[in-house]
């Protein structure tokens, strides 16, 4: 998911210069968001989703960021029901338990359904066979059924995005039970540039464990490579990153879905400072509290 956070960090956290102190300074809204206490998990999830509504949504509050949704439905931000209709629609599997029903929930549910669908495919029809070697022997029907059952339990998702809050929310979802990983797990060697937009003399940039922020594009090559090894790919909003991944891969993807929206010139343009403190807060929060689902109702 490319939200625009890396660009907003550049404009809001570090673009202004205090000549008297000879250092970069952050915007007022950015300072307020960075100083805020962590949102409870369900509230964090719902706040994040509430900023991704279509700009024509009648429930949109004045001053709230919004996007111009185009796919899979024009002028309608994705929901879990939309994801179930467009991602492996023939499956009769219950959706994952999540604290919301917006764009983030739709993307996660789409990944879930694609994973179940891929687990049903014979090994000979999947990229696993290519990775195992073209001459790998074909399995018997019983072995294929056993392998499919194992794969249904063992699937996982690689989370790529430009906002720490997005990655934190997906990784912490109890229903995924540790299935979500990110490239920082490999030893702080990669990420899709949200640290690359941070000058070294800014004290309020949001870091996520990566070293040498100006190496963001180099580290993104790791994301390109790992993303290209996946059996399915789900993307949200707008980004050239997805094309960069898929052009570098000969084996991705059996399953593919894009929840597409363009930014609003007035409310979410990534080349203009983001002034909404709630959105900035949701985008930059890196740690979750009250994750257990019995907390979710209380935070509604």
C-alpha cells in the first residue's frame, strides 16, 4: 500500500528550515501527531480506514483526507464484501476477524482468500514447483492432498508499504497469527522508502529500524526481489512500485488484485503537506496496544 506517507514526511517533518538554529524543523501538525500517545489497536485500524474513503462518501467528515476510488468499483472504497466478491469469489470461506470493514480490511481479506485458493492448486501448477526445480517428480493424488492441507496452514504474507502504521496494523492482526512478515525481519536491510525521505538533521522523522535512511531505494531492491517470489499480489491505492516488482519477476503471480484509487488534489495530494493530525498519527504509529479482540468493542 502506497499511502503517500514518505512524501508527507518530506514536506511535513523536514522541509522547513530554521535559519537561526541552522536546522530543519517539523510542521505543527507533524509535531502534534508525533507526540500523541498510541491509539488502541481497533481505534488505530478504524482511524486509518476512515481516511481512505472515497471523496464522494456521504459519511466523510469535513476536513478528512479522501481518495478517488476507481477499482474494483468506481466511487466506492473497498469493503470486505467487495473483496469477497472479487478475490477468489467461488470460495465459501468465512472472512478473517478484523476490527474494521474498509480498505485495509478488504486488502487483508483478499490476501486471505488468495492464499486459500493457492493452497488448493496442485504443486505442479504453482511457482513452488519452479523453485524446487523443473525436474522435480510429480506427486501422487494423496500426496497432493496432504501438501495442500499443509499449505493451507502454512501460508504467509509479505507486507510492503510506505507507512509504518499500515505495516504495524497488518502484522499485529490476531487472525493472521504471525503469518505477516516484512523485510525488516531480515536484519534491517530493506523497506519501501519511508525512511529514505528523512534528512539526517531532522529530529522528528519516523524511523522503523532501518539504518542509513538515504539508502532507501537500494534497500527497496530487496523488496522488489521478495515481492516477485510471491504466488499472489494484492495492492492498494496508487504506486509505480507494483510495476517495478512485477517487471522484475518471471514467476509472480497466480493471483493478482489491485484496489485502485488516485489521490485527491484538495485532500490527499502527496506533493502537498498533510495537515490532518489524525491521519498522520495513524500513518506513523509503529506499535500497537490492546490488540486482543475483546478490546475492540470497547473502542468502537
